[in-house]
C-alpha cells in the first residue's frame, strides 16, 4: 500500500486515478478501486495512539478497545471507495467537530489523560482530523460531478450488553437526514437490513431506536454538499465479544456478505431515482476489475490443486479383467478393484490449502466463494486418500451426500412408468463410430477438444477437464438416441464448461465450485431434455442409479446389489454389473444419485431464473448468486450456451414431460 500526503491524494482524485494509500502518517486509509456513487466510511475502526500520547493515557487497551468500533472496516471492504480511520477515537474523534474532537480530560465518565493535552498535542490531532475531511470533500465533489448524486454509508458499531432492553442489530440514525427528500432511501436501507439473517442471532433493523445519527461526519457533508446523502448506521456488536474484543469469525463472515448486499442494493435504488442512470443494478456500484489479491490467491490455489481430478483416481485400472472374471464365474465373484496411486501428500496439501491468503480478499462474497472451495477441496483430498479403504464410504457421504427419502421416492415413481413404444431404436454404433460422430458435432459447435478411447473407465463416456478430452469407453455401444444425448450431455455441457473455465481470468472455475457435480450433471441431463434427446429409458437409468446407491448403503455387498438389480428391475447383466461397479468403486461411491437430483433442481431453477450463467465453468448452485454478480460486474466472461436451455413447449404433454414435471 502507498503512503501519500493529503495533497497527493487530492491530486490523484482530481485526475480520476485509482489508488490505495495510508494518509497523514497512517492516520487513515483511502481505497479507490473505481469511481462509484457509493462511499463507505469506518471512521472509528482504528486503535492507533501517538507515542507522545501513550505516556499520559490512563485507559487499558481493553477499555480503549471497548469504546472503539473494531471490524467495521471489514463490513465495508467490498466497496470500491472506502475511508478507514486508523487512529483511536481517543486521540481525536472524527465524528465530532474539529475543535471538540480531542477529549480535554474525560470521556464516557472515565479519566483519559493524566493531565490535559497541550496545545501542540491537540494541534497535531486536529491536523489529522482536517486532513481526513479535506480528502473526503474532494471525493464527494468528484463523485457528485461524475454521477450527479452520491451516497455515503457512515458505519459504526455499538456495545449493547449495558442496555437493559432488546436492541436492533442495525440502527439507522435519521436526525440529520432530510426525510422529506431522502426518506424513501433510508426506509429502503432499513428494509434491506431487515433481510439479513445471522447464525443463532435474532436480527432486525430500526431507525432512531438507540442512536439518532447526530455525528459530525453527516453534519460536515450536509454543510458542504447538496446532492449527497449520508446514512449513519450503528451495527450491534453481535460479531464479537464486546468485553474481551474476541471476534466471532462465522458471524462476521456472514455479516460482511449480507451487509454488502444491503448497501449495494440501497445504492442502486438511490441512483435509479436520483442519479444519471435509471437502470442501475447493484453490480454497477461495485468494482469492475479483479483486485490483485484475488488473482494472487487464485493462481496459488490452482497451482496447488490443478491435478486433483476425482475420476482420474476412482476409476479402477483393472476394470476389464475383473469384469471378465465376474462373468466367467456367473456373478459369484466379488471384483477386487485396484486404483491409480495418489501422488499427493495429503497432510502437506491440507496445510498449504489452509495457508492460502484468503483473508487478503476484500470482497466479502468472493472471499466466501474461495473459502467454500478450499473447505470442499480439503474434503475431496480426504475422499481421494481413502480410495479402497473402509473410510472411503464415510468420506463419500461427507463429500457427495446420500439419497434422501424423496430421492428414492422419485426414482421408484419413474421406474413404475410403463415403457414407451419406440423409445429406443435398434441401430447401434461402436466406440470408433461414436468418436467420428462426436468429432463432427464438436466441429459444428466449434469446440476445440480431443476425443479418444480408453479401457480404464466404467461409464460409456466422460470428459477429462484438465486435458479438454472426451474419453469413450472402448467397449461401449450407442444407439442413435444415446449418441445424440451424449453429444448434448458431454460436449454441450461438460466440454463447454471445461473450455469456458479455461477462458476465465480466474482458474477456480476449472477446479470446480462447491456442488459442481450436482449442478453440472443436472445441467447436462437438462440439456438432453431440452434437445429432445432424453428418453424414458435414460430417465429410468438415472432412477436406477439412485436405487443402486441406496442398495449399496443398505446392503454393503457387491453381489447382493448386483442380484437385486437383476431380479427386482429385470435389467441386462452387463448393465447391472456397470451400475453396481459405479457405486462400489473406491469402497462405496455415492455420487450417482446426484444426476436425478441435479436434473430435478435445474428444472426447478430454470422456471424462475436464467441458468446460462452456470456455463461459466464448473459452477454450483451454492455460489451462483456471486458468480452471477461477477459476470454482471465484468469480472468474468459471460458464457453463451450452444443451444436453447429451456423446457420444451409442446402442444400436448408427453409421458416423459409428465414424469419430469412430477419429480418432486
């Protein structure tokens, strides 16, 4: 971070340049990532006290900390223009007029100084106070000129344990707000704050319930500017222990993200009514460039994790031989699968994973996205390191979950449906013919990828993300319906998202976000449905996968599950073997139930939202809101589907349409 004088900051702002700097001997921080109509201030965040004042200061560190507003800078770190006070309010109080900003002798009924400050000491503090407001004035003037209006969020926190009644989590002070002019904005902000939920905390927002917003920052801005609204807000110290100063990280993390949303939504609402742009969205008030700390984190994460592809390790390397043994003994043999060795030290990996500089990321939602990914990768390495052991099933359940009662009910509902005549055709194509077909489709869709055969896989086809490679099982055969469906599934979704991820400025979308299996497989099945490729036979196969996982969890015996699939569902032996192998590989692999569940969830999502943004890379539904925001902020390249991803509109509902619409 730069160290700049007040005048250097003012000159940079006048020229419209972006920068981050400490000002006036580190008294305050100014961050301008982009010129935006929203300015956020945390003027009581700091704890610094000049050396010449330390000698006569009487309060303990804990007493001083108690009256300051720690972590308020965290609440506003996501925004492009931020002012943060580094000096303690006991040195000078930025929320009081300059002449009153230094306490003569006492504050909050406590003696602060052994003796009153000298004129020279007060003068030094007043100069810092003046410097802050000189810089603030230049920022506001520049923003008003550029956007016509500006909005400032003046963020504080308060101690509540000494108050003998329930108090609001967020208190807006309106005493100095022109309510006739700006009242609808203050009310909108209160409504947005009332949407915030925090873990194990009852939250609500109010106006003037505890504090009335009589501080100097709003007084100063009101005296100098006519087109800037200041919203003073006090946040209850529910994110920390106010007596010891210990922070509650999970609460603070959630609060940061939720507070960011409330501020950005309110700013967009404000600018639509009073600014030059009448179509402004919350993404428009946030930075449109990736901060260096995000890029640094992303590179380090990708370098550490780029070769961890689950299916590369979980597919048995002796599948062909074990299949032959199994059928030679008429199914009275339990396959003994072997697997590729993992060339990663799991302990070192986890240690490096949790040492990544996530805290350096200022945007609350982007930081949260990376935290989700890192936790997910830690669970993934636990899964991979236990392949072939008794612990694998536990880790699979932890990573992928298991089918619930509704998933099983949906599967049984689909399997009870009568077969549809001509649902499958009789023409079959071998692996070489399939490769020719997929190569032609890839060229039509302008997908730059490779297509090869392999003998070391269970599925008929799969995409290797790292190599942009579509792998075809050398023993697989496909009918026409399947060829078409696999093209849309593997190339139209999995390969497209693989290639899209490689074009993104952030590599995390190649690694995969939390829940990417659920979302990507659901999207891939949905693409089959939208293209008219999905058949009842295919839907029943997805249902059988759910039941196969369920049988594996209940029976825990390869041969029992194989026989159950054969007898109860009357399917061919090869198909029963493949289904059973899929769920028993590694020691109990629960992933397969996610295809039907994901399809159900994508169908539901497509009815209420645009799902195209899921194509940006290996995304999941958990972080879709921040992914969408990042696309709208131009931080990510906007993905384009290869075909229409919407539910087909037919004049008459087919049996398949009825079944899909009935999945709960």
